C-alpha cells in the first residue's frame, strides 16, 4: 500500500537511451515545442527571447523543414507573431492554419488560413493540406484538446536549459488525471529521462538572465 510512510516503488533499472531518430515523413500529428526545464513553451505574453543562444544538433532544423507539410497554431500566438515566414528560421514554407473563434477580425497574412471549427476538423484539414507529411501543432491549448481526443501521434520536445517560472505551460490541466506516455527514444518505453544542469553565473552571486546575452536569435512560432 502506498502512503506517506511507504512511498511508491520506483524501478531503478536504467534503460539505455538511444540517439533520437531522424525526423521522418509519416503523416503524423506532432505536438512540437521547445520547452523550458520547468515546463513552459512561451514566456508571459508569449515572449520567446529566452530561446536566444540555444543550440541544436546539426541538421535538425532541416529535418523538420523537410518532413513538415503544414502547421496548426492558435490565435493568441499568431497575434503575437503574425509573420510566419520565420518558421524553422525561414527554411520552411507551407500552409499555416490558425484556429480562432473570431476569424473575421484576424489580420490577413500570406499562407495563413483562419479556421473556426472543431479541433478534430482542424486536424483533418491540416493533414489533407500536409499532403502525406507531418502536421505540426504549435499551440499548447490546441495540443491539450487533441490529446484528450486521442488525436496526437507524438509529443516532440526540445528541453531548453532555462527556468522561466511563468508563462504558457505545455500541459495545463488542473484537477485532471495524469496522462501516461511512452518514450520513443531508447529501449525502455517507461524510462525516466535523466538531465543534469548547473546555473550559469555571470558573476559572483549573480545568475545571468536568459536572453540578455549570447549569440543567436529567438525562434518565433505561432502558439
């Protein structure tokens, strides 16, 4: 029996984590984000400057640009970043769908179609437009709704070495039941992923604020 005195047993057998597979085109619905270590995919007000200076493995952006057929985002994220030409650093071009309750007052943009429909219908439209490639979901709210409907094929995350403390969470579902996941990279689908970081200090007793220095530019995507 599990109680405060008898904590639940955790399997301490560590599975061998493999290198992530190269992205493949399979007509999947991918809930895809770069996420802070504390679970935020955007800062307060959809700020993304915390992504400045992040690095990824060579060729990763090109893989996503090649395998993505269409993007589905939300209205708040689009209003914050209406220029969709910067998706994947400008290396991807294709149909972008923005789900909104009020398409009549949305700002028109090249390549963007505004939808006012059920999320399942939005996915159907997006997959059809993707032409056999993947549909990427760039919205925390839409992704949560699709997860509840069983319409997410994979959750694809890049964990950024930063703690935000506030903003838009990947999965915000107070009072809901836990959602169990299967790890796709590795030989143990139930393995906990071990990551280790230390605070980056600009000077004695001072932690550098993310985005205040360092090379690179923030990656803007609709949310």
